[in-house]
C-alpha cells in the first residue's frame, strides 16, 4: 500500500514521553494497569491529542476503501494493516511504532470500566465513532485483545448506508418470511463466517420492517453497529457490556419491553440459543446470527450446542419456531471486488419434519428442489454468479460447501 501524509514520527512525539514514564520492571496486567493509571491522570487535551493520533489511521480508511484496520501487538510488527477488498496489506510509513506506543494509543480509547473488563476477559468488543468532517459519524466495530502481553486492535468500518431490500435478491416468499407484516413470529437466522456481511444483511431486513410496519424493534448486539432511526417503528439499540450485561439477559428483558421484533446479534452460547428459542416460541419474531456456512450446518450447530439430554426437546422446539435460514459468503469477483453468494432455506412442513425426526441430511435435497418457495443452495447460487460472468470458476469451487454437487451443476467432470 502506498505511503500517506500520516507521520508516525509525529505520533511518536506524543507517545514516547508517556512510554518513558512506565516502569520497565512491570509485566503483564501490572504493566497495563500502570498505563491506565497514567492516562487517567492526563489532562483532557493530552488524551484528545492521543485519540486524534489513532483516528488519523481510521480517517485514512475512507481514502483506501478499507473495511478493517489492525494495530498493535507482535502480529502487526509495528505497522498499520488494512483490509481492502478482502486482502490485508501494511501501510508504508516513515518508521514503525513500538508495541508500548500502541499499548498507550489503544488504552487511551477505553474507559476505566472497559479496561477492567479487558483485564478480566482478555478481550473486549465495543463500538467507536469518528466524524469525517461531512455527513453522519462513521461507526466502527472494535475488538481489543492481548497478543503476547501487548494490546492489539481490530476495527471494522460499519457501512452507514443500508442496502435496499431488493439488493438481497430474495424470492417473494422469502421476503414475506422476513416481514413482520406476513409472519408475526418465528426465528430467522443469518449465518456466515466472520466478514461475510451478516450484519449488513440483518440491517437491511431490520430497515425493511422499520419502513413498512408499525412495531417495536429491540436490537441486542455486541457491539451495536449501524444505528436505525425510527421510521414506522420504535427501534431500541442495546449494546452488550454497555446497556445490558449479556445477550441472554437482553433477550429476557426484551420480553418486558413490548417488542414485536427481537434481534439477537449473535447466538454464541447454549444459554443464548435456548433463550432465543423460548422467546420465539412465546410468539415473537426473532432474528439472530451464527458463524456457520450453510443452512444444514446452522441447524446442526444449534443442536450440538445444547446438552445431549436437552437435544430432543430443542430439536422439537427448533422445528416449531424456525422460519428461514440465510447463509452467505462474500466471493471475490472478476472486477476485483466481492459479490454475495447465498443459500436460502425456507422451513416448509417437510423441512420441519426432517428437523423433528433428526434427518438433517435430507434437507439439502429439499433445498435444491425448493425453488418455488425461494430456496436455493450455495452451489446453485455460485453457478448463477459464474454463469452471469461475475465470478471465476475457481472462486465458485473455492466457496462451494459441496464441491461434488457444484461439479455436477456445471457439468464439468474434468475440473
């Protein structure tokens, strides 16, 4: 990546005197606690100067159309890294930053309470926002964690523009399943690996409901990313660690807040999964995300997260409440950018029976033959993207969950 006007020498002029105040004998959490104490004693003007130094790198993300930035820890080797169209590369600058200097920069954007949580969990998720000088603030999803006893940061830029619902390219039956207007209750899962665009898709669905239905939407996220302004719905944003202690508690508390739609940012543990099934079963429309790459894997993941003695009960409840699963990937396209490929499962009576009877392996065939209901397999959608000239054959195969099936679809036995 080409160089920029950002000067690490200027930043070092700010951080070096502070680093020199830290006793060299300190190690581990004592070292980091000392940095926190030192920052707490600084005047506001000095802390603002440190914050501005870090945010100079965030401002540069706009120029490079970068989605992520990585700073600090041994893994960055003193450099600032950006992800641009899926690829990581370092920014070329005059000098490298020392790990102690980035420790100071990163501690400076944390509150005392956040720092205490970081020490306890060794990682913390939070949101951060800056102003580019025009328009609304740019928000970032941030994670600070430890890398060989030093702090490391990843920030992901949150797209402030919500994609129109039609950009999802879903079948009319799927659109109905996602709308409170047609389906008053039921669980929809949006799944994919990290960086696959799950949050953007979920925001598009929330926005579509916000524009078309008079309702109350409660969003529980870690962290809250895009802020939805009320249009036809009351929209609450509750950030885990700031507004509520956990996803589970946020979901339970939401039941006492007169919600129509409850959005649970991530079904990351058995307690949250069980709570999500319970609140959906109580008659609410619920959305959540999972880190899985297919509809079948999503169902298996939910069942696999709960104790063996609970699985039959959870299987039956999941069969009752699950409405739709959208699994997606961002695939490198021929124009050097990325395009979304998706698998969509509508839970028909036959799919419900397969879940209830523990015949998950039958669902793929139902997916591949369910086009009249809006269903599509990942392989069918990758073939569509390849046939339309948007992705290469190599990328289609790289992203297929079932490569043998994609080979059959392309009728290319020599690949």
